[in-house]
């Protein structure tokens, strides 16, 4: 099993997750800004190197949105497990510059910047 700060294993069955990342620009009632990475198999330490491109959205609009980033484990056709998520307010970032950094994942609705 992977190193994990909680006393329980990463998944209830004790297996390592098959994680992937899903993002939305909120608000997004039609879910047109959804992006999803490929699934990394059986790991608690996945690495993703993907660029998010949102053509056609003016910078002023982007700065009013939140990037909702969720990490899930692919567990079956319909049953994916939320491992953690974070909301990133884009007005807090310089959108003209590349952003590299760490964001703490929390449970639903409790992500931190």
C-alpha cells in the first residue's frame, strides 16, 4: 500500500487507487469547461503534466471564475471515488505567467488554496 497519513489504506479494499484529475471552471452549469486527464494505474503518487487551455474565454471572465480540481479513482463504469479536491480562485493568480505550486486537497467543499 502507498504511504498515507490516515490510518486506513488508500481505498476501503486496501488497494492502491487508479487516480485521474478532473477540472471545471466554475460556474459552469452546462459543464462545457470539463477537462480530464488519463488514468494513472495503481498509484498514490501520480504525475500529470498537462496544459489547460480555455480558448474564447476573455481574461476578465476567467478572473471571476474558480478552477475546481478533483482527484478521483476510477473504480468501475459508474462508481468513481473522490480522493480529494481543491478550488483555486483565478483572480489570485497571475494568468499571464505559468503557475507552479502545491495545493492541498480537501474533502468536498473544503479545498484550500
